[in-house]
C-alpha cells in the first residue's frame, strides 16, 4: 500500500488517555497486580527513554532524569493513523499490556505509546527516595511530564515514518524491498488512554492499594485540551475524599448478605484471637513480621477487598461459604485464601504492609501515601476492617514513615481539578458496578461537554473491566470479556467507546490541529 500524492502526508495522532487499574486494595488507592513479563502479556516491552525535567515549575532548577516509555507500531496505518497514549500508573511499567487497547489500536490503525510514571520502575529521579526527594512526586508534575512527552514524541516522529508494502513496522522505519517510502509526520492527533493517574504527593499508601493515578487521563484532557483529541478515563478516581466510607459499603453490597456476614464473623474472630494468641494468629497468615496490629489487620482487609475490586468475588466468597456450611474453622479458611490467592497467586508481599520496612525504604513502588492531597482514609463499618483501622491509624502511619506535616488537603485538590464536577470535554468515564472506587469517580454524564459516563453492570465487573475483562488477573489477551458474567454488557460499552473515539478523531482531523 502506497501513500498517494506528492506532499507529505498528515498522520493523525489521537491522544486518548487510558486509566487502567491493576491493583488490589482498599481505600487508599489500589495496589497493582503484577503481570509476569511474557510475550503474551505485553504488546511490547522494548524500552525507550526521554530526558525529562525534574521540576516543571522552577525557572532555576534545570535538573533532568531518564523517563522510560514504550511504543508499539505494528498496527499503524498511514496516513491517518492516530496515536494512543496510555498512561502508566503507580508501579513499574514493564511494557504495553496486551489488553483491549491493542484491539482498539488495530481497529483504528494506531500507534500506541506508554510513559512510565515518575518515581516508579526505572523512572525514578533519585536513588534515595527520602521524604525530601519525594517532593517532586505530584499530579501536577506528572501532567507536565505527559505534555512534554507528547511534544517530544511528535517532534521525534516528524522526520520519518516509512511504509512497507505489507505495512509491517520495524521500529520507526519500515523498509520496502528495493526502496523506502517515508512519510513526514506533520500533525499527530493523540488520544489518551489512562492506565493509572497519580495524585498529589503520592507518598506511600497510607492504607491499602492505590488508585489515584487513574485520574491523570481526565485531568490531562482538562488541563491540556489543545494537546489531545479526547480521553478515556477507565475507573478514574477524580474526587478526593477524606472519609471514604462508601468504599466498604460497596464491598458489602458486592459480597452479598451471606458472604458479608461470614467476613464480619471472621473479623470478630480475628479480633478475639489477636487478643489471646497474637503470635499464633500472625504465624497462621505467614505474617509474623507485622508487629504492628494495625498493619496486620490492614493486610487481612486488603486481601478480601482485592477479590471484589478486580472482578474475582467467588475467589473469596465460595471457599468461605463452603467452610461455614461445613462447620470448619473460618479463620483457617481465610488464612488459606490469603496465602494461596493474595500472596502466592497475585504476588503480594507481606513486607509492603510493614511500617518499619516502609520507613527504611521510604517508598514502596505500589503503596504510595496519597494522604497529602487525596485522603481516602477508610473509616469503615467493620465489614472487613477492625476498629483499630481508623483515621488515626492512617495519620500515624504517614507520620511514622514520612515525618510531621503530612495531612490531606482534599478541598484544595477538588478545587484545582473540580472533583466530579470536572469542567473538561470529550472524556469517557467508565466504571464496573462492583468496583468500590466508582464512588469517587464521575458516574453521571455531562452531554453538553461530551463527557459520557458508563457503568458496566455484572456480578464480576470490577476495576478496569472495559480494558481488562473479568477478572483483571490472570490477564486474558486482548482483554477478552468471555469470563465476565455479562459479556454483552462489556461489549456494548466497548462499542460505545469506539463510536466516541471515531467521532472525536474525525473532528480532530477536520479541525486540522495537532492533537497528539
């Protein structure tokens, strides 16, 4: 296939931000589920680098750091293929995940690029992540990272994009037997797909798992509308909340009356055993290193929440209900679930709940303290969290790990970004019905601003179902929805996403503006 016309063709790069959470966790932002690095899990894991500015807001600080990114070109179709920018979140970004984004890229003939979030994986500005060095870890800095990367990628793509008769792309050049046909990229229209959005001074998860990164897609479109054609904010948490009680309420609803009752009974039994034989109890869960009872109880709570949040409710409920009916020891049954599923299958490390460990390392790759700007302290109804897990626990944890002066300022965050009243445009908000984080997302549409909001309703529709399917782990290639209890609901939403992207891309191209 050859490009017609003597003039350089225009490549539309649609900048759509994707927020996908692969996390466990409770009300502090979800914890990412680790994907084994294999060819089936990633479209590509070939690393590229950009020299990124450390402080975008200082006219005097010119320090830079290496920021990792990835690009996938196999589905690119010149001259009008867009670019999909997938935002990585609060963990190491080891490649471009082989989920539904790959399907969208093939449909639209798009390039996919993905930028690793500062301070994660190989993109940390400092070797020592002290509290002082974490001062450059904020949502505002992250948004400017994306803007700089967008401009950098467009400029670096301008010189050449060569095409091959069979359109097979080899890195950035595609060679045709005998000669090269190169296309100058004049305009790059970009669509943003959010993988995860990080929040203000996301230090460590003062609480379980972390979700704030899910907002960056929506916020980038809000703050840099001239650089994008639109945004997909999948399971995007845009409202900062101090007392996030709706989280556990949703877990209770998702569990159903029987499973909820068993979880509450386990909570009572654990409390009793903690008071009579603490050592034996913690050893039963292979968590004897968690000397702080609050850390231990939070670990147990996280293990349950993960199953509901990421579309695997039967993993926790079925064995517990069977144990209850058989008259077996419920605490032992729960310990088996925690060790076999949460720790062994999902690869969660017990030490990431240990305050003493966190104090030494200053930052855990996936447990960031979103306390400074977003709150999400879960003051719960005792479904799966004991009384000891309260606001004071969270505040003391951050004080112990990071020192004095860390407290949430949710009012300022919501004032800056707008919360659920975000004044953006052309942003798709999607949420799974069983995802507790949806209560801090935008769940109502704003047609006048072209900001549709969709909720996928099914028994195991959790966090990021639109991109990952059900459950999030293990990953089903292409994000196939075959394991969702309502495949039709997922596919219907995906068709609506396609229609929005198609419309916004055509409008972007019609305007003739560069919108990577």
